[in-house]
C-alpha cells in the first residue's frame, strides 16, 4: 500500500484519493498533480503510465514504510519470491488463446487510425480518453488469429470491449463490430457502467450506450470547451440497467444521456428513459437526454448516436445570405 502522507496534492473523496504521481513528478510531468488514483483497497494506478516499472517506481517513492524493520531501506519493495521450479515433465503448452489481451497505452498512430475509421475531426477526445486510462491497445483473438484492436476499459477491468483497428468486423462472433471481453454483470439485467469509478471527481457525466459513443463523448465535450468537467460512462447494451451501486456516483451530478435514435428499433430510446429515471431517483442535480433524431449526418442520413454526431463537428456552418431588397 502507499503512504498517503508521502503524496503531493492528495485529495480523498468517496473511497478514492487523487494525488500527484511521484514517478511522473520525478520525470518533470504531472503539472496538474492529479495523475495518481489510490483506492481504499490499496490498489493504485497512474492514468498516464500503468506499466510495472512505473508502478514499482511509485511504490519506491511513496510506499508505506515497514516501521518494524526501520532503517533507510524500509520503504523499498520486498524481495521477489524465487520462481517455483518447473516440473520434470511439463505438459505440452495449451493451444487455447488467452481470452483477455495484454493492454498497452495506444500509440498516436493507433489513435489516428481510430479517428480515421470513425471519421472524427480531431484526435483530441481520444487522447483525453487515453490519458484518463480508459482507452488502450491490444491484440485480440478472433477466428484463430490475433488482430490489433482498440479497447475501452477502466481501472476495475470489469468491462472491456474491443474493436479492430482496421475497421473490419469480428468474424468469430457473426461479423459484429464490437467484441465484449470478460464482462461481469452485477446482477441479472444489470451491467457494470464502464468508467464509473473514474467519474467520481467530475461534476458532469455523459452516459452513453456502447463503446463508440463512449469514445466520442470527450471529443464532443472538448469541442464545446467543457472536457475538463465531463466524465464518460457507458453501458454496453441497451438491455442493461444501472445497478444500485451506481447511485452514489450520480448523486449531485449533471447527467446527460446520449440516446440512440434508430428508427427501426426503440430499444435505445427505452434504455435512455430508464437510465434517466434512475439518475433522477439517485439524486442527480439535472438530467438531460440528447436527441439526434433530426440531426443530419455527413452521409445524408440522420445521426443515430453520439458517434455519428461527432462526425458532423467539422462541418461548416451554412453561409448567411443577405436579404433581397424589397
């Protein structure tokens, strides 16, 4: 565990402490002093770099000292246990692929690839999402092969959804665009809201359906100059309901719900209404529903969701014409 008294700018709220990351500060980064999140369980992560080497350096700089031993080295990591000797006749390696991929922070080239696939005007929203530890890269198995993918998940790792970086569908699951990896439901019919834990410090929540809208939320907020106040949260399916555990995170917040406006189905509209009712009952200070039903998209059709709407942000405003003389 970390010693909170050794952290700069530490602020604790609702079971989570936000503070300056000592490893980032050591390298001249984290000017805002909020890169590090520490939870009551003792878990901690840096939203910029969650690699083992970076985490180890954080522990070396701010780990809880072993007062029983004392001495100058009491803050250092304990020695690693020696590896268990391999059995004399190990079984052959399994050919079954690992279901959950190894995650890495997305490169700028990967972020640009997502932007081009989605036809969004800027990478700004995706860069913000990656900086908050909500956007990752990784190789995902499908149809007996690995494919580079962009993945949305949060610090809990209870929800993880992947889309291919080449824009193609996942053949192994019926050519679906998105692949859910290891999702854990709270109870029957209730899903864990992606990004819920990270939303605690923010006054405004953008509640979305699916990973595309989740990835577009900060771009729309950035375009409107309010990204610093907005946290994206998503349920990966219109059939899912918010669990009771989410209520404290919505209390006192402004909650904006990006409703799916598919003319052929009402599932997205029904979900938005259920989620709005939940947010009001949870004590949200205000609840708004975004309606894209009359917003023209870049392809001539109406926008169906927030991800479609994000494509229109670069469209020029209609030129004003002078009134004809009477």
